[in-house]
C-alpha cells in the first residue's frame, strides 16, 4: 500500500512539474507582457547599471561595460533571454557581479515586452 501511494505521489509531482514547464514553454516568444510594467521592472533593476540605448549616459559611472538594453534585441531574439531570466542570470561587468534577480514568468514577459519596444525604437533611430 505504501509503495502504491508513493508511486501515485511521485506521478502527481511529475505531472504537476510537466504542466508547469509546458505552461511556461507554451508562452515562450508570445508578446503578452505589459510594457509599462516591464518599464517599471527595468527601472527598479536593470537601469541602475544598463542604459536604455547605446550612447546614453551611464547611470552608474563605475560600470562601464554593461550593454544597453535595446542592444539585446538587436543582437539576438529576446525570447532567448526567457530561460536565463527565469533561472537567474550570472554575469559580471567590470569586475562587478550582476545582482541576482528573481523573475516570475509574468514579469519576464513584461520586461521582454519593454525591451522589445526599446529595440524597435533603436532600430528606427538607426534606420533599420
């Protein structure tokens, strides 16, 4: 009886985990985030070290190599960042380790939607 209960418990845990992963994966690449919430997230986290656009004045002069947020979308598809944001990005800039942030799937979608608007704006400025 205990073995059957354990099998049922493990099966339930695996199924719940697969549902959560499947739910997350089904949203990958969709534009369903809220840009204004994404901007707020960026202002509270990213824009303390990163600029919005290349050439903008640095918010922290001690950090000189943090790339502009708009440049991420110009280099690769932004949905490539979803997993890194979900798991916690580990990066160093100028001998400084990037703080570890905890993002929910919703906050990731919001942040990436905001970054997409920055990318479109940067592309428009450069005539792309």
